[in-house]
C-alpha cells in the first residue's frame, strides 16, 4: 500500500507536483496543511486508484479545472464542466471595468447589465454579487452552458436572469447601461486550438471565424440598439486585436473609446460609450 508521499512522488514523474497535490487533495477532501502533515500516512486503495486515474487524465492533457470540477474567479469558486470555458484571471479585468462604468453612467445599484456569452456565468454572477440591486441578465446560445451558469448562481446566491440567446436575439426591445462580453476571439485555424488545455474546451467558446472576429463584429455592430444613451460596451479580445477593436468601435459610432491592459501588460479589454444621435 502506497503512502501519500509515495503517491505524490510517482505522480510528479508525469505531471507538475503542484497539480499532483491539488488532485490528491481533491480525492482526499483535505487541505494543503493536512496533506503535508500526513505525508507518511498510508493511502487507501480506493483513494490511490482514484488519484492514479486523475493523474493519468491530466497527463493526457485534460485541464485541472475540469478534473476538479471548479475554478476560482474573483475570489469565488465556480463549477466548470467541459460545456463551458474555464474562467481565466485576465477576465477579472472585464468585471472591474464594468463596475467602474456602472458608476460612471450614474445607474448605481439600479443598473441594467447584460453579459453576452456567459458560459459558467462567472462574470454575470460576480457583477450581481458585487453590485447589489443591479439587474443582471446573461445570455448564451448553449443550453448546457446555461445549466452550469444557473447552478453557479444558485450555489453562490446570485440573482441573474439567464436567457438562451444567439447574442442579442433574445433581448428585443430591451436596453442596458453596460454590456459586457468575453466572446470567442481565436481564429478558427489557430494551431493553439489543438494544443494543451484548449483541446478540451468547447470550440464554440474559443474560435469564431477566419480571423477570430466574427462574434466581436456582430456584437459591436448590434450593440447600439441595446444600449441606453451613454451606456458602455466592453469586450475582452485577443492579444493582437486591439487596433482592430478600436477601428470597429469607432466605425460603429462609439465615443470615448478605451483600451485596458491586463496584469501581463497586454491590451485585453476594449470598449466605448454609446452616444445616441
């Protein structure tokens, strides 16, 4: 019978030790301190087999988030499945900017906010929890993704209206103070889609069109019909798409165009204010 230390030593031959510890903690339901204090304890056969199966799957490329069933975002744990994109730290910038714009438009706690392509619901749910009283709607074309998002909202106690919608199609006649989106923005033929964790994430949440901008073009073009006068559109995009985003926003009539860098120094979010004629 293997010890905890022995199981970790074997796992580190094929995956990083930090990931091995996370997976073993998940199997045992234990914290980091407990795991370290019990390194010499025997590992029950069932636990050893469960851990070995997870290690094998991770060695095959499956993302740790899918193996654990959750990923932290903005200080909260969100359930994730292969039906949704794994939340990423850079997307937290979208949340911070949306909060700032809610204050800027003067809507305060009565703000109407729309999150397009919500996936796990991490952006919409975070905004609903951090702007109490705001009316937050979230859309996704995937019923499976919406099921994950609804479960997260229930688990975290957030009030969000989830709508199965092809971008704006489910919001006829409605207007919002802030619209946010982390849409697919990878080019369909990008070789990275067949590498690493991306191989296991939903393709429709990653790639859109030959240059990756099909969804972004559609959102920018249509957004004015769903924004209040003075409302803001904020979009996450790829590392090399900032110049194109500025051009698209300007061409669509947005004013006060802003572009913001993530913690890595990459322009990650672009947006503008809709100044109705």
